[in-house]
C-alpha cells in the first residue's frame, strides 16, 4: 500500500474541505413567530426569523433589507426570501406551543456572496408609476385589464417596508409608452425630471407589460367544457409519464421594468421578466389582476414569484445608489433648503457633499435630420469643494449652511458620502 500517496490524497482532501468551509457553511438556527389566524403566514415569518438568525450566526451583517431578494424554496407550500447569502434552507423541526410558532432550520450559507451595498441610514425616495399595456387584447381572459395600475401597486407594496425606501405610488400616472421613455427621445429626460420634481423623489420607476396572452389562444377560446376537461386529463397524464406538451390553459406573463434617476432623468436599470403559468380559474371568471382570486391560480402564483424577483432587483439597485437630494439656495443669506428631512433620516449636525448639475455636449452629432430631436448634451454632476451642514430638520425638508459660495442660478444636490 502506497502510504505516501494516501497521505497526499488525505492532505488534498483536507485542503478541499477547508476551501469548501471557507466558501460555504451549514448553520442550525431557530426562529419564532406569534400564532394568529394565518397559520401559513406565522410559519413563514418564523422561517424568515430563523434565516436571519442563521446569517447572524455565520457572521453576515444583516440589515432591514437583507431578507428580501432571491426566493429560496423551503418546501412545496412555503418559501422564504433571502439576499443570496443562504443557498439552501431545510426545515428540520417545527412546533406550535403557547401561542408561538417555532421552527428549526438547517441553512447552507455562502460567505462569498455576503458582499452587498453598504447600508445607509438615509431613506431614498421612489415614485412607482403605472405600467403601459402593450397588448391590451391579451388581458381578455380573466379581465386583467386593471394590470397597468395593479402591478404598480403590488410592486410598491412589496418594496415597502422591506427596503429602506420611501415609496409613493401613482397607479393612474402612465409615463411609459411605445414612443416615450422607451427610446432615446429627449422627452425621456424631461418627463422623468418633471415628475420626480413634482413628487420630490430620487427615483422614478416605470415600465410596460408586454404580454399576458394565452399560449394557445385559438384552442382556449374554441374549446368547450368537455374539451377543456379532457385536455386537463391529458396534461396530467403527460406530466406523470414525463412527456412534453402544453396545457391549453398555459398563459404568458412578460413585462419590462425600468428605474430612472429623477435628477438627471437617466435610466439606471432596465430589465425584462417573463414566466408562464396555468390559468386555472374558471373559464368565465373575471378575477382582475392582483385580486385574491387571481393569486390563487397557478398563473397568479408564478406571476407573484416573478414580481418578487423584479422587486428584489429594483430595490437592491436603488439601495446601491448614493443618497441625493436637491438643494434650494436662498439668495438673501447663506441658508440652503434640502428637499429631504427627518422622514429621510436627516439629523441636525449631518454634513453632505455638494454637487452641481451641469451639461456636456455630445461630440460629432449633426444638428439636422432625425438627430435634430435628440438631446444635444448629456446631464452630468460636478463635485464642488463645498460642504453642507444641517442646522434644522423638519419632516419633509432640512435647512443648512454651506462653507463656501454657491451660485443661486445653478442646480445643486446634497450627496451622502
């Protein structure tokens, strides 16, 4: 027996094991939640509490937004959201006693994925506007024609309070269309800036719903009740034997989500999302979008998971941006008004860097033809040597002084370091 070779193999295995422990760790943690009428909700809260405890035990810094990004499946009935630190969760024990729901989990945690945007105590603000419906006819089944505003409301509700954001929703305000905000037209910048200024928000979220149609619309509309029943049986049999083939109730859900910086109007996030699910509601049902009846369908369940993914992306993107607030300079003295106050976490004694908003011309763009409608310059922010010190705070704004002269005719921003 070659003991030298065995020793080498054991040493290699030990190194690999150590590397594995460095990149992943298994943690046992317990979570608790108060029992109420919603047993499923209490169980999920207990699992989320256990997941947070597991992260703390693994040495991962946890803040209010830690458990809200990637859905990690726990079992067929429940899932918990984490930010990617937890690769897998297994419920190994659960019990109900004296009004408390307790669970014990085994969590696989990857410390290498623990890096995230630094947490800021200042609350950024976001305006969520209605989505533009690109194919209105695709909402016919179930009468989901309220999806433009309902999707915006759903996303706003899931963004707050999970993320450290002040969220306003305007489900009647549609910015996105086939000609506005979806092209390089100069109205993109102007529309976002105007709306952000009106509602005093740092970000504006909008988008459009691309498709909610049935995969086989002709077959779904033409089938009678007997045909639909036989199709369901055939689909179930195909599922058992592993055969491919669609269910006549299969339906698309695809939307595009965009986040804009309200100061410059620039688009800082743009992503499309898509899934499919079975429209299991009755053939004549008129559920509407985001109603309890809608969420109970397989299609609603799939849509909900996709919305969670989009909310996680948009929330994390917003958190990774610096906190900024417009300034209004008094021409009479050295006072300056900051359009962010105690509601945003601003306190007396805080200091901010000051940036000036400017423009720089695009190079080599002719001022004729189709380019005549395009912007001739791009927005930019220039750092100044000025520091803003907060002397008074109010719920919606603050007052401060600056340590160097500023020009009243320019637009300035307070930026948190």
